[in-house]
């Protein structure tokens, strides 16, 4: 959803002093390739590109995060748990850049756990080095247990994590305003980013945060 889960989000982020960069990643994967792999390759390459261009784009290379919705929520977590090795052969100097996000925001993620299981998918390799993570999901989303088991894995690994599990909202609520509490997650995320030190208290000074 390049509009309400992509461009609209990036535009809103700029109002918060955050540079938004929209990643259009490949999905699904070719036959015989793990479904998550092309998207992970694209995300890792993007993290390297943003860090390589940080000076030119006036972005702080130590405050670069990844935010995703649904399949993108899975991708955000996969990127945050697979930074120790590129998912493709390096081709240039960009691939020498660190692909680890400084923070992860995963909104109603899917595919984080194995089907009909409380076990994380093989590509979700949570460790104590996993970046601080913010998760939001609705209880009436059939995928809501993804958020719960991901939260538990992060907590047990001593990763700073915050989970908001709303009573209603279903799947795909994005950033659209509504009378449901799930529409308040952007404000909760900004508060969390302040706590994590990603954003400073005076947003007006954030010309280059995550930028």
C-alpha cells in the first residue's frame, strides 16, 4: 500500500522532524526462493544506501530506523534481526555500510510466527542486539498473536520493547483517523521515540533525525 502505508506516512513523519524514505520492496519471491528473502535484500540495501548518503542528505547515520505495516511490519523485524549478515553478495561500497536499524517500528505485523504456532519464523532471529522495537496491533486482528509472541521474544532477550495491543481495529488501520484507540498509535510511537532518544524533546530542532 504505497499510499496510506507509505507516502502518507512519510509526509506525516516530516511534520515530526523525521525524514521519511519510502521503500518499494519486492514481493512475492520467485519459486524456490524463501518468500521473505527479496524484500530483506531490498531493505538491507536501503539501510546501506541511506547510511552511505547520510552526509549528503543531512541525516544522522546513528538514528536511522525502519517502520512497516503488515508484511512491511514483518520486514521491519526481519531487517532488525538479520543485520549480522547480508542476504546477498556485496556488490559495492554501499554494502559495507551497517544494515542494522537503530530502531524498529512494526505495525500489525504478519508472518512473524510460524503458521499455527507460537514459535517465531526462522528468519526472525531475535537476540540481545536486536534494535529497540515498537509494536502496535489490534486484538480483533486474526494475526494479533504475532505481536504477542514477538514481544515476549524481545523481552526475554532484554531488548527495549513497547507493545500496544488495542481491543479493536482489525488489520490494516494504518494512520487513518478514527474514533478507535488504535488510531492513536502514531502519538504513542513519537512518545516512545523520545524515550529512546531517537527524537529530542524540541521537535522543532529535528532537521536531521532518523533523520
